[in-house]
């Protein structure tokens, strides 16, 4: 775990930080959903601030959306080509 965090904050890493943030926000949304279902089953209302829920939702959509666009752009414009269009 310590190695993961040291690699996460390293400038030359292979970890996609946007995906890590998106996954954490997605897990938090899933936990909120499960708590809402469980409390609803017992007849109690689970009150969550709409601003907090929308914030997590925007984080998930934004981070996964940006990661997808980033992956699509990098696939369209590979960086391993030289100036003449050939690969080396």
C-alpha cells in the first residue's frame, strides 16, 4: 500500500490519477445507495445533502469522462512517432 501511494504521487508513474479519484467517488456513491436501500427497508429515511450527492456524481462522471477522452486522444495521436511520421 505504501508503494502504491509513493507511485501515485510520483511524476513518472503508470497510475491514472483520474481513474483513482473516479473509482473512490463511485464507491462512495454505491455506499450511499446501499445505506439508502437498507434504511428504506427498515422504514427510515436516509437524508443526504443533494449538493454532496451531486458533487460525488460530477466527480465520477468527470473523472471517467476525462480519462476516456484522454485515452481516445492518445490513441488518435500516438506519441511514439517522430516528426516525419515514421516510428523508431
